[in-house]
């Protein structure tokens, strides 16, 4: 009998929760739906719309909406009315069951009733001592134990605590809503990442069809690499979702604790719950270690540390230039016609651009009194790169000092909006973005450097073009049109005057 009652109570509680507006946390009143199919009270969503500065977003899924998107939901209105009738009948049955239990357990009822009286003076607990945070009677108030303390009526104190509890519950609801939103975004990104992996695999298969049986082994190796990278990628993505779901479960449990306090109708019983459970829970949600400029009464968000990981599998230049790199392994079979980039000539007395405009070298001079001996001039190629995928190979030979990368429009000696790989004679290999140099480790000095620019993902890759070993890869933030950028390096008393040469490049501009 009791198990059936508990099951019905659980069903009634779940039903009551499903017909609640997420803004006012009460049963729907004149429910309306937005174009994203989320439902709210008409009054609540209009007030929310009027209080929003700028574009209004759905409180549930953050999709934009306007007043014309608010539509009446008659079906839900009928469901809410039927649910209210069911809940009323359930409450009537629950009251009857409570009466039967009360009549059958008089001693327990008597014990519960005695809890409302002062254990010392047998007087009703009408006051709440704010100093000692406990319920007291009028006799206790006048006693020595509570002399000089601050008191408030039970009803008034209960209302104050319920206001604080309501704020905490609303905050938790907003946190949970945002967590749901983040989980949805992360799941979408997982789907997109898997789709990207499938697209890469499809492209690999279509290009490998042009090869002979020898190439099948290479195809299987690359397929295995993509699948392994996908597994590695899925692990942190799924872990991120699992972590957010775990937090959401904890927050829902916390929400249930807070809601249980609001369900207590009697002020004295509520304050006993508040002192025993509620106050600690609410205080635990606040920013106790608040820093300068933040209030201790603010709630500390556990959601702000979450972000949606948007990584996806990539093969770098192998995605779009597979045949070219396989050609390096089968040079006798594959003979692609190279495309050449040329260097833009510029008026710089410390630069010499070859007549073919394929190479550039440091002029055999260092300026009066050696003022320009440490000057690193820059030149750019003629190919403008705003989208697609681009690849260059630059021969650096055995030069002691050089630079290869991409940039926008370089000014004399200054890198603008770009990323460069430098070999500097005094510090070794480093990556520069025009502001700071970051040293990197290169195990084998390259004779030729491959530069792959992925405009879609905004990544740049540097390779040892002899064996296609990745030297370094990095994200860039420039929105400018980029060009191949070269530096023949510093003068070094005439020891670094060999040219730096653009071997060839290949570009595929599909995105």
C-alpha cells in the first residue's frame, strides 16, 4: 500500500514539474510557445522580452525571438488544466491517507506536535533569535541566555529566508538551463567532428583510387591514423559532456533540496529545516572567497569553467594535397606540374631579388658603421591567400639565419599580421608573431621548409619538406589577406649571403 502511494506521489511530483514555467517556477498560466517550441507563461515571456536590452533570446535555448513569435499553445493549456485536476484529486487522496496515518499513530502525532513548543517552558515558539539562529518562546526572550539578542517574529523570518531560498533556486535553474545548452552544443560538435572525419576518409579513398596496388598500403595507414585521431579526439569531448552531466546531476539534486524547503508551509518547521539544512546549502552556493569588486552575497557559478571543445580531426596538407605528398614517396610514378609563386620586388638596398623573382638574398653590405648588420629584411610572395588551402616549399639550404612564414604587408624589418618560423644564429629555431619569439625544438635542420596555410581552420603548419616531418603548427588570428613571407636573415659579416628560394607551391581553394 505504501509503495503504491509513494509511486503515485512520485508520478504526481514529476507531472507537477513538467507543467511548470521555467521563469516563474509555477504552473503554466496562459501558456505560449516560441518558434523554438519552448513554452512559458504569456505574462512571463512578455516581461522577459520587455526587460531585455537588444535582441531577445529564448531563456531555454538562447535562440532569438520577437513578439510576433509568441504563439498561444492551446494543446498545452488543455493538458495543464487536466493535470491540475489530476493533482487536485491526488492531493485529496493524499490528505485522506495522511488522516488515516495520523489516527493510527497518535503517539507519533503527539510527539510531532510537541516539537512546536519550547522544550524548556512549554510555550509556543513565536520568535526567532537572529543572534543564536534558533527558535525561542517569549519566556526565552526575557531570560538571561538571550539578553541583548535580536529577535524577529517566526513568520517574518520565514518569509525573509524563503526570499533568499527562492533566489537560490532561480539561480540554480538558470545554471542548469545553461548546462543543458552547453551539453547540446558539445553533442552537436561531436557530431560535426565525426562528420568531418568521415569526409576526410571519403576524400582519401577517392584520391587513392588513382594509385596502383602499392598505394593501397599507404591508404590503409592514413585511414588508421584518422580513426586513431578521432578516438583521441572523442575521448576529451565525451569526457567534457560526462563532466557537465555529472555536474548537472549534482545541481538537480541541489535544486531538489532547495525546492523541498519551499514546499514546507509551516514557518517554524521551515526555519528548523533552514537551520539544519537550507542555510548551509545556500551559503555553500555563495562566493565566500570573493575578491575585490565582488560581493559575498553573489552565488558562485560552477558552470563558468566549462567551454565547448570545437576541435576536429585534420590531416593538414594531406587533406588537399595528398597526391603531391605521395609523389614524394613515388617520384618515378607521380609527376605533377608545379605552380610557381614569385617574390614581390621592393626597394630595399639590403635585399637582392633574382631576375626570375624565385629567390632573394642579403646584399653584401651591413650599413655605415655596421648599423644594419642585425637587420632582417622581409619580402612577400605575389599569391594572395584569403581562403582555401595553400602550400609552399622554400629552400633554405645551409643558411645560418633565415625566416619563412606568412604575413600581410611587411614593412621594412617588421612582421605584420602573420606567423614566421625563424632560424636565428644566436637563439636557434623560434616561432614569431611579430611581438614575441617562442623557441621550438627542431631535431634535424631542414634543407627545404614546407609551409601549409589552412585558411578555413586558421592554422599554419611548418614541415621539413624532405621527409614531411612536422616542425611546428600554430593557430593564427589574423583576418587579413596573407602572403608567403621570406627573410634571407642577417648579414653575419658576409657568412649568410646565400639566397633563399621558393621551390614551388600548390593551392586548392575549395573550402
